[in-house]
C-alpha cells in the first residue's frame, strides 16, 4: 500500500464524524442527529460564546426543546407528570417550535413570541438552542432568519454543552402564547 492510500484509509473514520451539510429547507425528521457546523444567516456560537452573550445581557435566549405530550392511550388512573426542563437562566422555552413543519397556530405562537421577546426589533440579538445534536434549534433559528431577524445566534451544543461546562441552569415551563 502506498503512503497516500495509507493516509486516506487512516482518515476515513474521521469522515464519518464530519458535520452534515446544511439542507435546502428545514429538517423534517430524525431531529436528534448530527447537525451542520453552519447556518447561513446566523452566527454559530460555542458554549463559551453563548456564556459570554448571557453574561453581557441583551441577547434573547430561546429554548425550543419539544415538550413531551401525554400519550392518549395511557391506562385509566395512570398519573402523568410532565418531564421537568432545566434551561439556561433567563431563557424562554418556546416548546415544540423547532419542528421542520409547524401548524399555523404553532408558527403564529413562535413568531408572536419572538416579536414580543424582541420588542418587535428584528435586529435584536436572539440565540436559539435545544440539546446537543438537535435539529430543533437549527430549524427555529433558520425560521427566525426567514422571517427577517438579522442577529440570530445558534448554539449547537445546547443545554448539554452548557451543563457540561458547569454553567447554571434553572427550571423552566413553556411560555404561554403572547
């Protein structure tokens, strides 16, 4: 085996971990999978960058993790407890707004909430997150860009990276419609 072939074979396992390219539209399935390293129109930030924005203030932090729905087929008498969500302090949880396709009511909730949180200022910095390798935050950030928001940040590591870095979290509940 020549030297070039040996190097290529050695690098082959690394290619399996390369970030996927940005899709042309929203991610519509397999939301917990490796995410792109980029999002056109947004600034991708790592955990340290997000922490800096959080410390400075002024950036609206938006958590888009879905809220589990009570299964319709639970046996009678079964007690259902919502799974608690610990998030970045001060963040607003806009649950279920990161899917690729949103029904009109959920899309209105997302856009109305975003307008309320930014005081209608589409240039106000916003940061979207979910969990690590979660397309929900990528979709939500892309949707904000598509609706005219110009200072969009995306945190691909989400609360997983935030917590791993030892940063504080607080218990949140989904935001009510504005």
